[in-house]
C-alpha cells in the first residue's frame, strides 16, 4: 500500500512539475521593471481585456447552442449520432491554422454566409466577432463534451417522474436536468473560455488586429525579443489563474446538508 | 379507470405486443413477470414515456394514447425511488404542487398531512441522500400521492429493500390502497408480493400479457405452462389424452375426477399440480384423488424461518415433484420422512388443472 502511494504520488508530481516549471521560470525571470511598465502599458491591458471579452462572448454564445446539442447527444437516439459526436470533437484534432482557414473560406467575403452576415453589418475579418468565432470554433468541444457528460450523469427517469408530476418538457429540463448538471456545464464553460483565451492559430488567420494577448505576445517576441514578450504572458497567466481559480471554486461540489 | 387495447411498443430490439388490460377504479393490479419481460416498458408506456406504435390507452374513459405524461394525471414510483437529489424531502413531495401553482400555505398543509400519513414528517428538511431505503420509498410514494393520481404506477417498489423494510412498506402499500382507495398498478417478479397485495393479477412474458384476471382465478386456472410456472406451480406433468384416459409417465391419471375443463381437452396437455394438491399418506375419500401411487423421497428441506418443510418426491420415470408440509405434519410422519424412503402419494383432483402443451414453451 505504501509503495502504491509512493508510485502514484511520484508520477502525479512529475506531471504537475512539467506544467509548473516552465510557467514558474517565466514568472520568476520577468524583470520587475519591465513587468511594472508592461502592467501600465495601455496596449497590453486592452489586449488582455479584449482576449477575455472575446473568449467570454464565444463561450456564452456556445452555451446557447452547445447545451441543447449536449442534451440531444446525451438523451436522444438518432441516426448519425456518432457522426455528430465526431464532428463536435473535430476542432480539437485539426491544426488550428487549418481551422482558421476553413472559417475564412466560409465567413470571408467570398462565400454566401460571409456575404449574408456582411449585409447584416457583421464582418468577421479583423473584428472582435471574427476573434470570438475563431475562439468558439476551436474550443466548443470542451463545453459540449462536459455538458453532455453532465446530462449523462443525470438519471433520465428523474425527468420522467417530473413529467408525471405535471412538468412540461421545458420545466423538466430546467428544474431537474439543468439544475442537477449546471456544475458540469460551468466546468465545461470555464475550460472553453480558458481554451479560447489561449487560442492563437485560428485567430491570426481571421483577425491579426485587433490584437489579442497571444498575438501580442507573438508580436513582441518577434519584434523585441523574449524580455518584452514574457511579461505580457506572465500578466495573462496570473490573471487567468486568479479568474479560473475563482470560477472553479464556484463550480465545486457543495457538501450535502 | 385504465384500459389498454392492443398496445404495441417497439424500443430497439424489444417489443411489447398486443397488450390489452382493463383495471377498474380502486383495483390493486399486480403485473407479474420475470426480469426483462417488458413490465417497466409497459408501465412507462402507460405513463406516456413511450409512444405505442399501435393500440389505444384510455384513462378514466378518455383516450390518452397521444397525451403528454404531464396531462395523464398518473403517479409513478420506481424501484430505486428516483427522488430529486438536489431538493429536500419537502421540496420533493411538493414538486408537482408547485408546478400546479398551488398556494404555498396549501402546499405546506397537504405535504404535512401526507408526511404524517406515511410517518415521514420528521424527514422533511433532509436531502434524499440522508435517507434510508424505506424512507426514500415513502417519500417517493408521498410525492406521487399528493398529486391524487388517477392511477399509481409502481415499478418493483419493494425489490431494493431489505426483508424487514420490505414487509413494512408492503403493509404500507396495502394501507394506502385501503385507506386512500387509489387504483394501483404494481409490477413485480416476486410472487409473495403479488399474493399479498393484489386483487387482480396479470402475468407477462416476452412483451405479452399471457393471462389477466382475478388473483385466485389466475392462480387456480393458469392458461399456459408459463403462467403456471410464474404463479408458482412447480409441479407440471405432461400428459396425452388417449381413449378418455390421461396417460403420463407416472401412469394413468383419472380423467373423470379432474376438477375442471375435462370436456374439451386437447390431445397433448400439461397437468399443473400446486404443492398442496400432492398428499403424502393420502387418507381422504379415494374419490378425491386423480392419481395414487408410491414415490420415493429425494430431498427434505426445512425452509428457513417459515416453519415449512419442502419435500421433493421422485418417480422412477425421472419426474420430480414438490410438496410442502407444516412442521406439525412433518413431525407426524417423521419416521417415514427420510431420503430414499418410498411413501404413498395421492394427487387431489380439486387442485389438479391442465394447460395445453402447445403453449408450454
């Protein structure tokens, strides 16, 4: 038993260190002076806020469409269900620059969808909606899969009982299934938001400007070197750590009374 | 109150076929069948969860075949209770009343009254995870009963309970039925449960209802070998009708003394003998017996706790029969009640019935 614990703890510890060491090294090596000036740099602040905002919009809009899709995948049997599940997972597998190109070909000015949105005054080229679209495309599997697993963990008979007690399908959905798996959905949304914030490849194809934080880090690395790129990354990492720790705390399982 | 007419349901590989059932108001119907026979599917079809591909469901005289579950006014209680885990007992019971828009004060009164009736008043503030199996079952019953359903549908409500709690809840169900007068459809695979609670019995196998009728009628006169086995008749002897004689592996059975249905016998039948119809050392009027002979005792088993002695009798033709004695009866013949002994045996004509062999699969 003791050996078992040592092996499990050792292997787990190694993985945690693989994540922590590069990030810690980056944080520690940031020069305080440069870090201070970076924090007060309006371009950096705007870029980080834009990143958080665009990823948040992507997440919120995907909740609207993704939760119903997750519910259908969890509850219904329909022809081609495994194909739909595969399609949902696809954005995780394809290179994100390829995803960006695919989006460009559909939402650019050459294709009817891009033109249709253009008529509504929505353009995806070099705009915040374009950034959100790219972020949503590559990160939605995190939300859909987490929400689907959440719905799967809720006994469908709970909804059936609710229906026999007078609940409409909507009431059974909101008062029972959603009420029981909102933590999974929130957890998926946090993961999606986080993945959206980190997105680079798909975003630069659609919108190099306005510059989101990952693009800004890339640009500073290219133009000024590591010394001026890493403080932006450090600020983004620390801010994300703060936000996501808070959200994870909210999504934690409450102890039953 | 509830009438099913030729219900067909298809769920993947599984199928309910031509299910017809009539349950009068105030009846306690038990639907008996082994596991995987489609009882839960049938119950959920009545509740509106599954849509029949053909047939009609009438509830209180109205065609409810296409009616949504929330409009059928039925209550369902599952084997593992299926309480809302995120709600307290109070909120669980009040769930349907809230949806109906019942005023809060009235809800409180109704819930407390039902909680008192089922003796769960002290649990109202608890979450389901903090309840025992029996308490959860009472909460599930209370949740369904406060809605005053036309029919209460119970899906093996006692199966997950320990013996003591099962017996307590069984009595509780009887009390609910008697005092509230609610119509109940209760599915089970437990024969004792069915005998204790039901006044109407329907026997189900492979998605079909094999027989439906008054409890005693179904048990006395099963219409097939499957029904006979499901209602606990362990002794079945195949027989052929030859020149007004019933020929079995154990010799001829007196056709004239058979209790019922001897006029239109098919050529091949299966005799059904409940344990009580097999007498050791038969000492009654010889006219009462359809068969008398000698069989050897192959096993004697004292059934735990019940004080009943199960005796297995073997015929040299390979047939094994079971009969049951009280401890007093067993004591009276204890000298002869030894494995290997050959004892005189008689089959009481009033207990012996038959089913056609064609349906004996």
